């Protein structure tokens, strides 16, 4: 699967500025044509701390904005259970609109601060 050149350029620019630490890990978002995935990453250690996806929620069809919001809520629930309350948001080169924004709003509703 190839990333478009423009999205890759935007993604690299974002990653120059954003990095996750143990105190404030990074929330990374990935969208495919049918699913949406999010994970909380400690970049200093190189470990994924928590992850959630629309596949885990049992979404059979294409991901909608409502499903993306539920993924955000599930991610926040799992993060607070692991003692994570504050994060930085990495939109991964995607426009902050639609499903990406819904995921972020769901995470905020679930108790994450960013």
C-alpha cells in the first residue's frame, strides 16, 4: 500500500514537531478504506501502550463517523485504565476532519486530554 507523496510530506512535517514521551504519549491515527485504527505510543521506548480499532468493535461495513467516535471512546477507556490521561495527537497526515476529528472528540469524551 503506497502513501501519496503529499500525505507523506505532511506526515513527516507533523512528526518533526510531535513526539510521545512516557509522561505524554502520542495518539497515532490510521485510516484505511474500511477501518480506522488508533494507538497510543511511547516514542522514547518505542512501545505501543494501547490500541483500538473499528475491527475490534465488530464493525462489519465501512467505518462511519459514529464508529470512529466509539473507537476514540474505547481508546480513552483503555488508556485511563493504564494510567494515561494526557496525550499528544498525531493525525498522521490526514486532514483533521470527519472520521479523524470524530475519533479525537470521542477520545476527549472518554477523558483524554490533548
